[in-house]
């Protein structure tokens, strides 16, 4: 029996809607597990517009974006700024082209980074539970090693990142499709990835941007990615949430991060955001605008706390076991695979660092955990 479709899985609509003073919502189509659209927001001022999260790279997405801009009475050359909430392709894909064609500046967090390794593995956006087709094991996987990019001992990027070792918990890294491997080799031969933007204006938490004729405050919100940030407009009570807080699904929290406890970082970010006042309207990157930011933050935290309790219960049932063993108890068979293992590992490490789990490493590199 299929689950009811959630907001974030809905197909993109053609309408352009004003969702706040000087802010237009444009829905762009994407084809990613668990998602049907990404919201691109146009923040209007006397010079034209700043765009937030201009969709995936590629001709189809660009043509759709041009059509949406025309509906809003805008042209490509009217876009003077592109704001990228985080380093996933459905959020920065159009940025490079705007930089080339309109001279737009590109604003991203100073931790923004997207290399060939990420392109080959296309980090997932949503939690395993929220994948629309349930194929978590076959969905795009995580990067192949602990950290943003897999690198050799001398700091060099390995020739083929999907072959670079094992995951931190000892599992095999996901292998991309033949087509994706060929794209990676071509990109490497060309010396880079043309769709990855050059950030002209790097920001950090606490910085202020003038957009739509008023001040917006940068709120750094690591968790979903390390470079994720949101924007708060206290004058109108608007919060541009990116993927940090979505209305009906939970963003993917990967165990593959340079942070020792990415789940703790996400909890801290949720607490920080929940305490912001005033917020009258939340504008997410997927799904529809909503009102109660603090309540949604609490609901997402509750989901993860319940999962942590379930992981502890599994540990008491099975004793010392691998991440894969925990994953097979935590998720349905349709969801088994590297993405589910990554989420499981993030929760196990959170418990270990909080003193609620122990681990040991076998000779073959496999990590075993106990929560008894």
C-alpha cells in the first residue's frame, strides 16, 4: 500500500506566487528520490532581483526558470544576485549560468564546497523514511569517505573516488552508475565541473544582506550539510529555511561528515532557529510556506529522539552488532543500503558520544556497537 504523497513530493506548478512583501515563489521541477520540486524565491528590489536556490543544472531546468522569470516580469539580466542555501545541486545548479549571463554575484556560506566526489555520488536530500519510492538502497548515495571529499594520504583526490576505501563503519561505498562515472571522468579531464558556481560573496552566521529593500540576517544551520544557512527578515517576520526545516518531511542527516556528531549539530541548529523571533512565515526549499517554525522544529527533533530510543532498544535486543545489522532492524528491507546505513551510523555515533553506546573495530575495519 503506497503512502500518501507529501508536500515536498508534489510536482512543480507553473504559477508564480507572492508569498511575502517583495518575495515571489517559483516552483522548479526536479527528479530526485522523495522530491518533486524545489522552490526558487525571487527577492525584488529597484535593481531587479536576487534569486534563492535556482534549481538543478541543465537545459530543461534553465528553460523552466526562464519561463517562471518571464511570468514574474523578469529577465535573466535582471538577476543581480544568486543565493545558495547549501551545496546540493538542486539548490545551486543555475548559479553559474546567472553569473555568466547577467554578471550576478553568487552568495554562499564560507564552508560551501562541492567537488567531483559529490557529483559522482549526488548526496541525498531527504531521510530514508521520506523517499517516495522506498528505494533507499538504490537511491543516490553518500560520499565515499568520512568528510566532504575522499582524499589520499598526501591530500590528493583519488583517481576514482567511488573506489576510495570503505565507509567509516566498514561498509562498501556506493558505486555510481556507469553514466555517472563517465561524467566524472569527463569533468576531471576538463579540469572541473562547469555547473559548480564560483562563490563571489562568502557569508557566515550573523552577517547581514540587503535583499528586497530590507535587511536579512544569515543564520548558519549545519546538520543537513555543513554549509547550510537560512535567512531571517525581522522586519516582515520572514524566514527562508532552505532544507533545514521542511513542512512534512525530514532532511537527510548523513553520518558522513567532518563533524564528529552531525546529529548533535542539527539539534543545535534546530534549537537556534526555534528561538528566533519574530517569525510569521516560513519559506522552505521544498513544500509550501507555513507558519509555526518553533513547533515544526520540535516535531523534527521528536522524530530523531524517537529514533534514538529505537536504536537503543535494538541494541538491547541484538547485543554487539554492525551498523548494517542495526539498519536491518531499523528500516524496512526496501530501504536497506548505504543511505540507510549512513543515517543509522549518525544516530549510533550520537548515542556513543553521549555515553549511551560503545563501539569496537574489528580487524577488517567493521565497527560493532552495543547499547546494552
